[in-house]
């Protein structure tokens, strides 16, 4: 398993259930998530991550997708996120995060699923909680920490 990767995009939205918009950098608050994002808060799914490799699978089906389209906070490259066990810690930019969930139940009426008959976020997206807060910028490295 690859132990390093990088952040392609940081994505944010003020309301739930909508596509997130890319930003240059974001502040990820300890035990809260991305400041200003609708999904942040004191729960186990503070930050959502999806690999650009998952986007490529959907692009192969003829759908042009940009980071944030799956409502993920961090679009990553180089790590097979869904292979990481729950409890794995990730050093991302200035932050330390812990994997809390792999995949999720797809919400009813997913636009991507309607368009192509499939959505990768429920299978390949992961969720983390912020253990140590800080800034994450596009291009920052991601390091899988061994326990």
C-alpha cells in the first residue's frame, strides 16, 4: 500500500447535499472539520476524502467530473483510501486526522447516480475526524502513519 499521497483540491459548501466548490486552502479545526463547511461539527464524519483515481473510474464511463462533485472535502491522489483501516492516522498538511468510516450510504436522489447509474463515493470515499487542527493547501502531502 502506498504510504504517501497529495491533496489535489480542498472543497467546501455552506449547505449539505450540494456539490462543493474548490478553495486554495482551508482551516481544519480540531474535533470539528473544515471551518465553514456544512458537514463539519462534533461527530465522526468531520472530513470526507475521495481519491482522484475514483474520479477516473467515473470518467471512463463518459462523465466529466471535477473535484468537489462528490461533495468530498479533500480530493486526493496516490493513496487507495478505501483500503485504509478505520483508526489509521493521516498527516495532511498541518493536520493530523483519523479514519473513522469507509464509504457511506448513498443519499436518495444522487445526481451522479442518476446520470451514469453509479456513484463511487459510497464505496470508495472515506471519513476522518480532526485530531490536530491546521491549514491544508492544494498540493500538500498526505502521509499514512503506522501505528
